């Protein structure tokens, strides 16, 4: 397998303007972040004695406890023992199963010279769309790059599991080989607390889709164990992520933890009682909105009430704090007592969650997608107010993967993968023009007609200056007729090239399934089945956290 790497500008891939301006260091955004995503920023931090004052004992104790909750996994041995679906005997797991590096990284978090590089995602079924994998690989790679550049410090890649998110619709479906697998459940509340009951019914479908290969057997065993009936979705996601990325030292953290939240109660109470974060971010967004559409709007209270199947917003109603869509309400004294005694019943929303993350972790960098980078730019002033250092924001690497068969079809039709970023109609026009450009071009005729009419206009103006406008109008009418003839020629040529055009259209549909970026639609499973662990290795070899370009990876086969 030979992989060829090309890159294009993010602007060519349709990324939002605020992200383009951020990576271009547009001066307008200077006050919305602390330092840009470049190696010199880290040098500046360490040269000025940058430290992170977090409770490392609480953090590491909670992490060890979270990992210990999952049964049947020997987290320290570097192996995972599971019962084969077709056998009652124990089998040794794949070498990607949890290894000692995660435990070592948790130990490192106790040290003051250890920093975290963090990304996060929802608890999507079977890891969800490809970009969740790309975020993780970028995070791991950035931590490795920093460790190599600054050996006097330690850098731990962290995956923040969005266990408190309640949007089940966004996570319960996955597209594999063009087929949508949908988890049929009516559970409510925080997704991380949900039972995985019912997911096992999808495994037979998955088994049939994947076929019979060692890679398929590994993935089926992984998911069968992960989504066991006794596990929560949060536990399942940790097991899957550790199985795939534990050997790189990726540490998974669940913020839905009573001890972790207890350390955050002061900020939660400030948000409710003083509405501080609302006023800060509202002011920030007012400035941002001069140039961009803001991604996230703060609320007066940026917390949910979380109990059982309930995850509802807290809202102020006169002197009371009410839980929407329930009969539950609190006075100020009661809400203070409730948060102090039962902090696990309160959940940060999209505004407060980043602050909660960086309050707990000794963070130095955050890796996110375009939307995440966009809305994190709203939060710098809130971080400063609460005395929490604002991390350096990194845009995750983005990839379009062109497999060997797709590459052959591109070559056959004289196209490049970069062309596929054109809209379908523009792509087809470009394809036809590229192959029959000389036959379709009306440029020579257009110039000849323009020259004739310009000469005629001079003659007319010499006789009567008012006639020039008549000649100009007639010239425009002829030019419009010429455009019409050109369109008819294009349509006729498209009919002649229908087979080739259909191939190009089909290629674009596969590279942009359902009209979306491949990375936002496809799951990693088909790629893992084809390339095995080399899929992750190839991504690591071709990703570069400090380079701001969209990556195209093309499988050239054995050439």
C-alpha cells in the first residue's frame, strides 16, 4: 500500500470564515484567544514559567476510580481477555487493547510539569463519524510533538467523554458501508448514564456487513464486549477508546463525577446566583458579531438539572430557580444547599463545560473541529474572569480518504481528488470543459463579434454619436445569443459523455456521501477492515497539528 498525500486550503473545503481568519492570524481575533497554535507559543509559555494550578490528587484519584469500574478488563497488563463468541475459552486480545501507557500517563498527571492536550466528543455508536477519530489522532500527535520539543515537561493526550450530553438523536445512528444502523432505545437523560441494552441487536447486522476477516473478528469482539448489557454507554465508550488508542496513552475522563463536580461548585453557584458568565460572553459575542455569526449563545444560567432520566435547563423565575418542564424549583438558599450537597445533580451546558474541563485538567492545548474552535473563541474572557488559563486552540486535522478503486476512476477520467470539492454541477461542467474545451469554447467567436461591433460603433458614432448606444445594445443581444448557443453545446456534449459524467457524479457522491464531507458521514470501520491498525498509523504519519491545510490521502495501491 502506497499512500500519497496532497493538501488544499481550508477555504477550498468550505470552512467557516471565523476559522479561516483564526488560522490566518487575522488581527480582529487577537483579543479572543491568548496565543496562536504554533510552537513558539509554547516556548513563550515555558519561558515565562507557565504552571497549571489544579488539584492533581483529586484528578488522578478519580481517573483511577473511573477506569477500575469497568469489569473484565485488566487495565494494567496490556492485554484484554474476552470470551470468544464461538468458544467458551478465553482468548488473548488484539495488541491494541489497553496497555500500561494509560496508567503511566495518569501517574504523570500527579507531577507539576505535566500538561494535558485535550479533545472531546459525544458517545457516538461505534465511535461515530470519522472526524471523532481524526480529533483523537491529532490530539495524540500534538502531545507527542510537544513531548519531543520540550522533554523537561510531560504531555498527556486526554479524551473528554461528553457523558452528560442528552441529545440521543445525534449519537444513536452510524453509517457503515452506506447502511444506517440505528439503536432503538427510548432512554432519556445524560447519555453516559444510559444502559447499552439494545445495542447488541445491531451486532448481527454489523457482523454481516463486516464479513469474515481477522480485523472483522477483532472489531466484533471489541464491540460485543464493550456494549455488554451490564455496562453504561460511558463505560462502553471508555473501553472502546482505550482498546483502540490506549497504546498511545490516551486518557479518557468522565466529567459526570460527584468528586470532580464538588471541586467546581463555587463556579456553578456563581453562574446561577450572579449570572456572571452570561454577561461576560454576551459582551464578547457582541464584539464577535461585528464580523461573524456566533456559534453559541449564553443563557442566564448555564447549567442543567440532572436526576434519573431528567436533564433539563435551570431558569430564573422571579426569586425562584426552576427546572424546566418539571414541578421542581429552588430558592437561592435551597439551590446553594443542593449544589453543595449533591453536585452530581447539576450539569454544565455547552458554555460552562469547556471551563469545567480546563478547571479540572492541567490543560495547555485544546483540539477541536471548526465548530468547536469557533465557539471556544467566545470563552476567553470567561476563563480569565475565573482565573483559569485559556488553552491554545488547535484545529483538528481534516482528511478526505481516496481508496485505490476511487483513485483508478479519477485517473481514468482525467480528474484529481481536489476537483471533487466543487459542487456537482460545477464539477461536471469542469469535467466536460476539460475534455472538450476547444470544441465548446465560444471565446474566439466572441472576440471576433466584439471586434466587428466595436468597429461598427466607431463608424456609427462618426455619423451620429447617439447611434453608439444602439450598436452596443445590439452587440449585447448577439453576445447573449452566443451564450445560449454555448449552453446548448454544453448540454449536447454532456449527453454524449453521459457514461463518463455518471462515473464522475458517482465518485463525488462516494467522497461526499449524502452531500456531506466524508469525515462527517463515514465511520472508521470500513477503513479498519481494509487497512487494519495501519489505518491509524497512516493517519499519524500524515497528520501535522501545526499545519493548517486540508489533507487528501490517496491509496496508490502497490505502485
